[in-house]
C-alpha cells in the first residue's frame, strides 16, 4: 500500500505534535506494542471531553516530553480512516467473577504507517547531519 505525498503532508500538518523526532518515536513505540488498559479507557470519546461529569483519565506513555493529550491525539489521528497508519486491536479479559474487567490492546503500524516511519527516520537523519 502506497501513501501519497499529499496524505503525508496532510497528516504532518494536522498532527498535534510538530516535532519529527517525537512523531517518529511515537510510531516506533506503538509498533507491535501490547498494553493493558482498564475497560473505561476504551471510552476515548469521553476522554476528549464529551463526558463532562465523568472525565475518563487515559494512561499514555511520556515520550520526550510530549503531553499525554497530544500523544493520544496523534495516535487517534494516525488510526483514523483518513490516514490508517496505526491499527489497534483489543482482546477482552474477564476477572474471576466473569465481569468484564480489562482490555489487552495491541498496536501496530500498517504498511502506510511503515512508509511514514521510514520517511520520518530519513528526515531525522538528515536533520542530524545538518546540525552536526
């Protein structure tokens, strides 16, 4: 699957993170990453402020000082139908009393996401050469 230059430019323009190294590190982190999430974290729409009474707190890693909200926004932008750079699959786990308790979440880059990662790595290498 090929992603057009126009789509890559649009993705980088819409990204809440404007630092190429941070976007690269986020993509590297999310590629083939398993994580445990409490079930309430599945309610990501609420995390964006739709649920004013019960705001959902989403746990995300800190990568080079990226605010959690920006990292979450970047992940969902990359996962959106517009770009489809990251896949997210869930496996539900039951606790001992058979009530839904946790999710095991698996993130991976799509073929288009891998192309963007290769491009970001090349940009970062060239930036390093320029400044060293």
